[in-house]
């Protein structure tokens, strides 16, 4: 006898077969509902729904609870120099699809150390940038005539 109760509108076998692991690069397509309030023709407040899909692509840091019903996975990406992490339920109906773009072999189950590693790399880059941009006291006057000479040459042409 088959049960008439439907657990989820998501194809659970297909999602479990993805085999998402820590270290994978994935693209998660989310269904996002936008609510917009405005005034209609009869001057009453009208709420309109707009559904759209948005991709979130990044590195999987952790997978929790494997392929159980409460399975979750954490995805991290860097946008405009800022690290952004999202935690997705594996079987959420708000997730349209999950694409595994790249698989990497990792030696850890949870890659939380990447947060600190990324921060230290940014700090190191900033230190190098400060050293390069800071001119010495005797170099500053020497650079200005060179700039004026180049400007004079371009004006003559």
C-alpha cells in the first residue's frame, strides 16, 4: 500500500545522488519571491509577486547530516572582496537546482579554515600594497619633474 502523504515536492533521490562534498564548487539556483506593494487603479494597495531565479556559486565548506531529510550544506563565495556564506537545506523547495561544477580532493570533512586563510591572504596583499605605494622622502621630488617632462612631450605632439 502506497502512502498518500507527499514529503517534499523535490526529487529527493536526484538531490541525494549529487553527492555534494566539502571542497566541491557548486552553483545553486534559488527561487526568489519579490513582493512589491503599489497602488492599483482603484487607489487600493495592491501586492504583486515576482518570482525569479538567482545563482549562488562558490565552494562547499561543509555538508551536515549527509543525505538525511535535514541535510544542509554551506557554500562560500567572495563578492567584491567580501566573503559571503549561505547555508542551504539540501531538499528545500526554494532551491531550483544544484550544479556541481568542479570536484576537488580534500583531506578534511569541514573546510572552515578557509575563512582564516582568505583573511590572512587579504592582509598580506594589503601589506605589500602599502610598502609599494609609500614613497620615500627623497624620491618624491625626483618623480615630479619626470611627470612634467612627459606632459610637455605629449603637449608638443
